[in-house]
C-alpha cells in the first residue's frame, strides 16, 4: 500500500509537471535535468525530478 501510494503521488506529480506547458517550466526542466545527471551524487533531493 505504501508503494502504491508513493507511485500514485509520483504519477500525479508527473501529470502536474508535464501538463503545464509554460516556458518557465520547460526552462526549469532543461536546467534541472542536466544538473541532476551531473550532480546526482551531490544533491540526492534532485531525485524528485526523475
């Protein structure tokens, strides 16, 4: 149940982020994704955006 709730929250956050088509969000993701790939070991909290 905990895993299902966690998956459901991630799914809702996925829909929330990718349903918004603002240039602010697209720029944010274009910045965050490379930073996450490079500094994943340094900033584990960026796993939220994965």
